[in-house]
C-alpha cells in the first residue's frame, strides 16, 4: 500500500480518491486556496458539495495551510488543479515536495510561450518549479475520457497515464487500477497532452450545432446529427495534424486520448455547455456570466 496526496479538491482531483481508496491506499485530499468550503464540508459531513456524494471513509481532508502535513511521507502527488492553478501548484505547493517523489496531473491544456512554442502541462510545471526541484520531480499526466462524477460512481472508465519513464508509469498505474478504472500507459507525452488540450476547443465547436438545434428545433423528422458528425470527423483530422506538429504519434487521435476524450466532452462538461450557449446566440460575455465558475478551459 502507498500514501498518495491529492492537491486540489475539485471534482476530478477528488474523484481519483475512489479507486485509490478502493485499493486500500492512504489517501490525503488537500485543498487549494480556493477549496476551503469543500474541505470544510468534507470534514463536517463527509459530503463533497460538487459531487453531492460522500467521499470514501479512508480519505483524509486537509486545508491548504496543512499542506506540509498532507505531504509528509507521501509516495505520489496527484495534481488536481485546473490549468489556471498549475503555476500555483508548481511554484507554491511544490515548496513542500521531496525530490524524486513523482507527480501525476489531471490538468489538460497547453501553455503558449512568447516565442510561439507550446508547452505541455508537465513541461510548464517543470519550468515553474523552484530551482532546487527543476528536473528532479518525475512529472506525469492523465489523458482520455473521464467524467469525474461517473468515476466517483465507479462507472467503467478507460484512461491513459503518460510520462517519460515507462516503468514508473506502470507502477503509478498499478496504484489506481481497479475493476472499473482501467489505465493504459504511454510515453508519448506530447501526443496525449495535445489531444487532451485540443478536444476542448473542438467539443465546443461541435456543440455550437447542438445549441442552434435547441433554439430552432427539428424540421419535421430532421435533426442536426449530420453536421455534428461532420464536425467530429474534421476535428480528428485537424487534431492529428497538430499532434504530429507537436512531435506526437498521430494514431493517438483515434484512441482514448483523442476520439475517446472528444466524444465524452461533446456530451458532458463545461466546454459542452459553453458551446451550446454560443450556438444559442449568447455572446461570450453572456455565456461566461451564465456558466460562472463552470466556464470551460480551452
């Protein structure tokens, strides 16, 4: 058994506590500066307010100022922050990390640089680590289709863990694997992470058609599945070009990191809701106000 610290008590970071707890690991769920209400709810009621579900009994909750205790003796750190929280995670939370302790991130995105290059989440994290930790923290990430609330309900889920060290990846995957959480591994970090980032934008585009349909309705027996399918197919074509431009394997686009993740994002999540609102004729500012804290990342 291992000790795992999850930093970030949002829906996805918390959802990972289910397979870890089911495997009898010691699980510590530490909040960010934005998670105090969530941690307080868990401590008082064991209920995660956004999951609306009781978290597994072995999971211990920590406020952000208790991060040093949450990280003491940990074997693995899970980054459960959004893309907007990666800098905080790397520059502030990492102050309490021990060199050599691996990290795996649920964050999906690419970070643009002034020279036009793009960094994956592991690359950006390493760039923002304290100088004494740069290159000394094995950084990994999770890709593939996974809705947090479904994982918390122990629905069958298939994902991909990516990182540079195949043996380490297999060890990390073994900590998480259950009869409902199925983990593949890949050393193609650029490929997996590029798919993970791009599917958000394409899922939003596909949902423009869905939003338009919700306003106008069907014409007799005719719906709007044809344009959605055409956009889905074109999305895969363009994603492959971008993955290969980033140095990844284009075949990943037709597997869990690409088509799989795009499929689930089209049907659920913040990005889907944003696309529908825009398709209904909302301006971006109006859609942002409507979604509030649930605004999607792209």
